[in-house]
C-alpha cells in the first residue's frame, strides 16, 4: 500500500487540484507507512496532515491556509463501513423505503428509550460511545402545528441539550408567548386574529429591543415556550439565518461560515439527532455529522428524509408525519401527560 499523496494548498481558502473529498465514514490515511485516523470527519471536506505530532484533520475548504499539507488523489486512504449490530436496532441503518403508511409507534418508542439512556449517561458518562447530548434540529412547523408545549416539556425534563434552528422557530415560539398566535393564528382555537400577521414582526422587534433572547427571557418579557425553556436549562442554541429572514432576531448568525463553525463546535458529545420539519437545516446538519451518530428525520413531506438520505446521510431514520404528532408522541413515550 502506498502512502497518501500530499500537496500544499496554493492560497488561503484554496485547495490543491484533485484534493480528496471526504465522506462521513471513519477514514484513515497512510503517512510515512503509518495509518492515521482522520479527526473531525464529516462530508465534503479536505484532509490536512500535521506533523510533530502526526495528525490528520478534516477541514472545510474555507479554513485551508497557504502551504497546508492537503491529501490529494485516492492512494493511501482507507474508509471503514459501519457494521450492523447483530441485535435489532432501529438506528442501525434505514431498513426500508420511506413511507407515510409505515407504522411509527415502535420507532418513536425506541427513540425515547435512547433519549433516556443519553440523559442518564450525562450523569456518569459510563458509555463513551452513547453520547451525552441530544440535538434537536427544528423548524417553525413544530410551533404552528401545536408541538410547542410538548417540546418545552422535553427541554425542561432534560431530554434536549442542543438546538439548531433558523430565525422562524424562535420567532413564532416567542410570538405565542407574547400574543398567543403563530403566523397570526390563535393556537388555542385556530382562529385568525385581525392583523395577526404582524405579530411575529412585533415579537422580533421586542426581542431586538431586549438585546437578546436570553435577556428577553430573564427580564420576564418571554415567559414560556421553547426558547424560555432553552435559556433556563442552558441548552446550547445555534441559530443560522437565511436570506428570507424577517428582522432577524439578535441571536441569529447571518454569516453562514460562522454558523457552520458554531454548529460543528456544538456537536461533540451528541449521541442522537432529531431533525423535525426543516429541510435545509436538516441537510446542513446531516452534512456535518459523522455516520456513527444516529439521526431521525421527521417531515410531513416524504421528499425531505429521502433527500437527506440521497445526500449521503444513509444512517438517518426517516419518518413521514407532521411535526406536532411526532413531538407529542415522543413526549408521551417519555411520560409527558399533555
């Protein structure tokens, strides 16, 4: 077996031609006759070799520095496929085609059981492979469809430890806290409130006036809901913006490179990822995850979990159901009485 080929990066943020593009599977490179594990593996990155001590690091293109030692070609590279466990495990790989007609109850039960194990593992860290954090990647449909109370309960009970989202989920969550509406619909009875379409903008404006979501919660402006629970229980929050955002909220990172790095920094320790009703954030998160981290992608549109799998996140379990039903059923499996 030959050593991997290494060439210098020609400039900051530029990789040499024919650089090796990573998968999210465990990867090793052969350097000076020695096999070296690639650290921080995820999809679509390059591999930088460091010496004294010898290390191999997966890095984004934008992070490359001139003269970095970058792996090129395909020689001297070993990829290890994931091995299915002998016992049944819903997370071992997606076992069938994604379908709205497939029963989901047993899958949701197993998700809940894994969340319990991870919460218990936070206290003693006895299982290094299990992880100590559950990451929720959420879209605003969680709020619109009525899953807000159940999700807040899960956060309060210590089952959610990291939140990735955009501008919309926190905006409409705090709109409910301030005005009782989401997108202008009163959640109690589904009635459209006159001029309610302005409420989410009013909510953003009030939080901007407070300076941050944390300030808005701690001052008593935002009294309940998902964001209030996150702040009170020190959940790690990463909000990545988009071109269509209103406002945005003061905590939303509008620099996408910075948002990517914030996501990466929050991933160590994550043992389970729940992606609920958000296409772009789910795919972005999937791209950042090593294949060994079990994931669940939930959307009412079957194209979303299918697209996630097509992008390479084959380890994600896909559920076709609405956000509220999933969140509520999961919370009930965890003993929520709502």
